[in-house]
C-alpha cells in the first residue's frame, strides 16, 4: 500500500463520527441510574476527553458505546448512533460484528487486559481470523505493520511472546495496535495510561494521537486526570455522579472552567512550573442511589445556595460549544490558574540533617539494582525520589525502611548507624521511621476495624493503651479528616482515599520523625491526591515530620518536596532543591522527564 | 521494568534439570513410602503367628517354611534391604497364600484397575469440563442453580449407593439391559465383555465428576470476570469462543490438579465399587490379601498404589506448568 492511496482512503473515511443521545445506564432490576442524560458527539477524527473521579460513571459511558455494560448494570435508554445506525438497538449479532471492526476498545489495566495464555501474535489477529478477513499471511503482515506503527518490534520472536514477557508500556501499545488493526471508526480508551510512568505514558499518548489523526478515528478518552486530557483532547466532557457537568473545547475548559466541580478538579492538579497549595474536594463521589436531590454536586460545592439543593440544573449552553450544568454559572466569578500558587520551597533554608544515606548499593540476589546512591533528609523536609518504573526508587525506600536487607553502604539516623533490616533495629528506631505503602487496598488488614488498625502501633510501641489509645485514635482520625463514626468500620467500606488516610493515621500513631511515602497517591484520583498532599503538608508544618516521598509525578514533586533526587537505572543523575532542578535542569534525562510530563500550565 | 526475552528452544537443558529434580524427589518419596509400608506390614508383631493362628504350634513344618520365607530370624534392616532389593529388580516376592510369584498374581488386577480408571477418566474429564462451562455460562441463573444442586447431591452420596442405584435402574428393577456383575473367565480380561464395564465406569464417573466440575466452574467464574475476557467480548469475539479459548484455557489448571487427586484416589482401589460389581481390581485384592495376612502381596500393592499417586501428580504438575505460560517461561529462562 503506498502513502497516497492510504491517504485518500482516510479522506473517504472521514465521514463517520458518533452521536450519543440521552444515554442512561441503570442497575439491573431497579430504576437506580448509574449514568443518565448523556448527550455527546464525537466528530470525525476528534479526541474527546471524558473526565471524572472514580464512581462518576465515565467507564460505564465508555463501554456503552459498544453496547456493553458490566455485570449488574444495563443500558436502559438512549441511542448511540454510528452512520445512521443505533448501536444500542441493533440485533446482537450485528453489535458483535461492529465491536472491534467499527468501534474498538482499549482497556485500562495493561497487565491484566491481555490473555496470559495466548501469544500476542495470535491475540492480535484473533478477530480477523474468526471473521475470515484476509489470508493468514495478510493477517500476519497486518499484525507486523500494526506493531511497527506503535513502535514495537515486529519479528517472530516478539509475536511469540506472552503478555508477561512485555513491560507495562509494551502491553499497552500491543493493546493499541490490536484496537487499530481492524481500522475502526471510533475508539474508546479507558484510562489507558494509568499506572504507566510519564515517559511510557507520553509514548502511548503520542502513538494514540498519531494513529487517530492518520486514520481519522474519533476517540473517547476516559480518565480521571485533567492534565493528561489537556495534552491530547480536542474537547473535554467533565462527568460528575453519572451526568455531564461541563462540556466544551479543551482551551475553553482550561481557560474558563465554569462548573465549580471542574474548577475543584483543576485546583487539585499540581503544576510543573510552580508549587501550589493543592486542595482536594471535600466528601466523596456519591454512589448510584445515594445522589443528592437538586444539583448532584451540592453537598461538596463551595458555591452552594438553597436553590442547588432543590432544583435540578439543566445542561445550559453558555458559549458556542460550551455547556455547563450549574444554576450559578456566571455568578461565581472567573477562575484563575494561578489561584493556590505558593512560593517554591526555599533552597537556602537551614537544614538540620536527620537521616543520611551514603554509598547505598542494593542487590536482588547477585543483581545490583541501585548503584552508589547518596542523599540526606533534614528535619521537617520532604525529599522526593523521582524516576521511571525500574529506576530503583522504591527499592531505595524499602532499603532505608529496613524492608529489604541486601544492601551495602551506610544509613545514619541522627548520627547513629542503622542496622540493615527492620528486625535488627531497635523498637525506638522502628517507631520513629514509618512506611506508607502504595496500594491502600492491599496495605490494610481487611479483618480489622479502623480502630484496631490505628491502635496497633500504639500498643506495639507501648505509647498508649485502652481508653487513652481509643481517644488518640479518634484524635488522629480527626487529623486525617476521617469522622469518628468510621472507628468500627472495616477497610472494605472505605474508598481508596479514605484507606490511604487510615494508612497515614496508622503511621502517625507511632509518632514518627520520618515517614517513607512510597507512591502513596498513584492509585488514587487526582482530587484525592490533592487532599492527601494537603494533609501531608499540614503534618510537616505542625509536627516537623520529615518525609521521603517516592513518586514518578514531577508536578507533584514541585508542590510537595523541597529537594529532589532524579534516579535513572538505579543511580542518581541529578539532585538539588526542587525549584533549581526543575527550572534549570542540567541533565538531559531530567529535561526528558520534564518534557514528557503532562501539564496544564 | 526489565523483561527477559523468551529463550525459546535453548531452555531444553533447564527443562531437563527441572524434570531430573522432580524425578529425584519422586524416587525419594517412593523410598520413604517403602520404609513406612515395610514397617507397617512386616516389622510389627510376628507375621508367622498371625498367619498360622492356632496352627502355629501344631503345624511345625509349615511354620518353619514360613519363617524361612519371611526371614524372621534376620534383623529388620537386612529383611528390609532384601525386600527393597527385590523391588528394585522387579521381584515382588512370593505370595504366602498360594506360593505363586506376587508379580504374576497382581499384574492382571493392576491392569484391570488401570483400565477402569482410564476409561472413567476419558468419560469424566470432558463431561466435568462441559458441565462446568454450561454452569458458568448461566452463572447464578436457573440452569446453574439446578446443575449445582444436582452436583452437590451427587457428591454427597457414597459411591456404592450410586452403584446400587445404577444396578437397580439398568440391570434389575427397571431396565434389564446391562449386567450387574462383571464375570471374567479365567485368563480373560473384564473388557472382553464391554457391556460389563459400563456400570462400574458410570459409578466412578458419577462419584468423581461433581468435585472436578465444581472446581472448574469456580475458576471459570473468576476468569470470566477478568479484564482480558472483558476485552475479548469488547473486541467482538463470539461468546462460545470467549468461553473456549479465553476463559477455559486459563481455568484448566486447578481442574488438572483435582483430576489428578481423584484419579489417584480411584487407582488406590475403590473397594466398595469393585466388590459391588465383582470387578477383579486392586482394591478387592488388597482387602483379600490383608485378610489372609499375605504380607508380600499387601506390600507390593501398597507400593504400586503409592507409585500411581506419585506419577499422576507429577504428570499433573508437568501439565499445569506447560499450560501456564508464565510458569513455563520461568523454567526455560
């Protein structure tokens, strides 16, 4: 196929587009709406970002475009029109034919979305094979071309691999290639870059954008992160509690966000260019059936008036192509991206070093993964360890925390040498250094109540017991903004953000001087990340706790940390005060990381 | 994350090493079993007195012959070494009951049992997987509930009760189409009369299928909820193909482990079923041998049963690894 013919083909294809009208999905066997009243148009070749917190129904909308709903929910009303056909009322067989060929889906979790038992070469061509499209040679060739397009090797060795033999970014690009192989007209991407580091994310996003442009594909990009959308979407739809709250061209949404919820989301995003006092959105997204009357955002809104509690707002057009679902639009002033900006951490602040790491080499068996890392942490200071996956940042923090003991070098805590593993350290040292894990869904014992979880360190270190300990638990829960009614809950009843607060309260219960925070916000929504960062900043100022903050998010580093260590393949490539490193990076690697980070400023 | 590329064929040596290690462990297990079997059968009490009973004092010639054959005078260790040496050479000793070599005496019953078990497996495996797939397809709807209730009821009924019911239905009370007992002419095999095999096989299939089916269904349900099955559906793959290619392939491994345990259990001799159908199998012979104090036969059968357990489980582990790409590539790299 020559370039000219393929281009003319694409021009022919640029006629499609997709229209969603009055879409509603409800829980099976009840009239409880998961999402309702969704009207959205995907113009040909356009990328629309669908943004919202967990529980807003954005994924439900995404899969509805393929006439699919997860177990327990069903599409109850509306139309999805593709080329004069309503996908939702087509016979079952035609829907199946349409899936993949005309509307394709790119799944969220790269690691679990490919079948672990089928070689990727076979998975790529499976659909074509079943439909009898082309010959086996032409299918194989198409698979190779597809892999080349997404920047992957296309040799036999690669086609014979299984999903577990690929890295996260590779799996996600295989999923992209698979979605593009039948040359669909519409693409639904469900948070395809969540969990990938910035470099891989950039690569996947660029690949996606280029394929969409080349083939004139309309795409719906579902995500919780407005910063990602700012870089790829033509238009943005912000969803809250099952409805579209605001819809408009990207530049309008970011320059003139008019719904209080959109503004709150933007306020929770850290910027690369300047530190910000991040803010979360109070409360949590109401689940289907528990949504408040009137405006669904009224219980979390800073601009709420009586009318919002009684009257349901309609989606109103406030400017060409810009629609907002708010009674008070126009009354609540304008939004400024610089609200909440604070001065960067002062690089010249006197430092009183509490923890220092010198010449740290870490091994897994015979393999050395961290090479000669040296840095220190001062009292009341946050030092960020930043790098891509596999750069050794978590390994370093685990070694410092005593969870991994195959290391050499020296670790000094207030001038004293610390033992290699936590077991060999004194109870006092263990108490003073607390570790908070990445995934709050796995780090809390599901059989214990929140009270028991937070009380445990107090009993362990003999800080308090009985009534006194319970009082302390309530006090700590207050500090991390959890109500005392949760005292007897088990972790399963809490949301991700609430769980991470419990984990932080558990660490605080030991009255630590150093907290090691290992990617503690990466499993959470940006709005929740905002409130967790707000909480940590408060703790640092009030209690003078020092923190080692592991992350791959450079923008977050700017807002939370005073110093940063940039890691690559187990070595520190650049370090220094945050403002210095990020404004005037010396190393090429740092510059690459910065340019790959999604930004809204 | 660094990902090692697959090594392809060069993993042959690694596989050899893995297999050698597992075989070594199998031999070690078998040896431990031999110690236990020997201690339990030969070393406790006086076997000659137990065999002869009241004749112990009167029949001196027989007593001396038995004592010589069993080597009562020797130490336990030397008797064990003699016995083990015989086993390694394939010599199981001589039966105390009829003075025939144990090897020839048990070979036909062992073959009979293995045939019975293999036939049952051939019927049971597709049946169990089929039921599991149907059940998982209709999850928590009426057909699934009905199937699960029936399976649970069957799992709760002892296998000889199933056998009696089958006999009543197919050979005595209702229909009279199948023989109720297996009649084997001397020198012939039970499968010379295929009709006679039907009911014993059916009984064993009914006894084992519920367990396998329930495990496979549970795993299938889990797999059907996975992201890759959702993606396959969203890709437009027809549901039967989703079930067969995407779901079953990933649900098969726990099934294999249960099948192995069940088959090994069957090979151990389902005494009641064999007795019910007068099937000349291992279980029946083992019971007879214990009753006659025929120590060499008991020892030989015990070792063979242990051997079957070990081989079946080794095969199951091997299959599990071959069917799990992650485990397979972990070995070859």
